C-alpha cells in the first residue's frame, strides 16, 4: 500500500481522507430493501417494459441495479428513514430546473439514440420539459410508449391546450379518433411532430410544413402545369392543421379566404350582390375546382 501511495504522490492522511469520503458516498442496497417500503409501486412496475428489463441479468449496468439504476444508490435514503427526495434520491416529476436536468440525464443513459439525438437544444429541452412530464415508467397508463396519458392527444394536451381544443372542431384531423372507445386513431400528434427534437420548425418530422402535409396529401404536391403560388409557399396560408369550424380545415370560408389575396379585378366577387352571377353559392370554389393546381391546358384559372 505504501509503495502505491508513494507512486501516486499522496500522504497517509490524504489517503485516509479519501477512504472516509468514499465510505460516506451512498451505496447500493438492492431491490429487496426498496420493496420493503415501496411494495405497491413495485407490483405495478413489474408489469411495465422497464420492470421486465431491470433485472440482475439486464444488458446494461443500470438495468442490473434495478430501482437504483434510475433513482440512484439508496443507502443514505434508507439510513435517514426514507422520505421524498431524502438521501439525494432522484425522485422524478420535479419542477426545479436543475433537478429536471438530472432526471433527464438518467433517462438519456439508455435512450440517447434514434429521435433523441436532437433532444439537446430542442424546444422541449430548452423549456425545461422533463421526460417524466410525458412518460410514466412506473405503471401502465397507455398501451404504447409508456405515456403519462391514455393516448398522445391527452399527453400532449397537458400543455398544448389550444391545439387539443382545435381537434374537437367540425373540420379536424383524425387525431381525436383514438380517444373514442373501440376506435383506433388513423394518426396521432407524432405523425407530424417529433417531440424529442428535430432540425425543422415546430418539431416537424419533415423539413418543411408542405413536406409534412405531402406525406398524406401527395396529390397536392404536383408538379402542375399551372401552380397556385400560395400552395407552393405554405399549406397553412389556407388551412389550419389542428382543426377548424369550416370544411377542409380552412382558415376562412370562401370567398373571404380567397379575397385575402385576390381583389375583384376580373369579375365581382362580393357574395352580397344578388345580381352577381360569378359567386355561385357564395364560394369561389364552385368554379375554381382545382385550386391546388391544374394540369389542363386551359386550366390557368384552376377551373379545369
């Protein structure tokens, strides 16, 4: 021992101080001790994905430590008689920014690849959203992805209240179908967005808003012989993607939607004029049917 101390260039006093500090560090106590107080939580956890992976034969070191693989060594917690956050335990669900960063670091030990590569610097990470805000690993709340709510709409809707309300409007995406018993959703929030981070705006899966819409609405992509400029620019010029009180999720009803860009230079477009034969049913789309684009040689005005 003395030759090692001489090799490292430390004194006996420093060596003893280091040993004492090491002994003061919390030690692992094992799942059996944890379940002595948290038996009910342990029963629920055993039926989850993590409960089946966090075993002595787990692939990673954190898995082999069981409960303490995520919550940290528990000896100080046990010696202090337990209690929420006592002994430096990671409790999850904290609102303190420093604790949230510590909690997320635990999850990222295993979940650092795939979509999580864009987590650092993402909107949710910068705003202090914790993994535990959206996921509940201790019990089965949702059938997929260990969500904190029964489905994605309920989970995302905890913060995005306006968008959740918009899905209840007359014109809506089929996102809300998954909230109806015995009915599967054709799409979910993550069909368009990547909550763990992305290189695009609004956490979109695709590079642009239009590319995101084209994943389902490929017939609107073109190219067309006659292109409608607002369509090429941004689908949101005319549509509200989360839901609208109007047909086809339009932002305004025709002809008012069209009049935000078009003034009546060629023919009257005011629906209040009973003598106007050009505004049939108060809508431009009665005549301009291929408004996203036309491939007809005579379709310059999107009428064919």
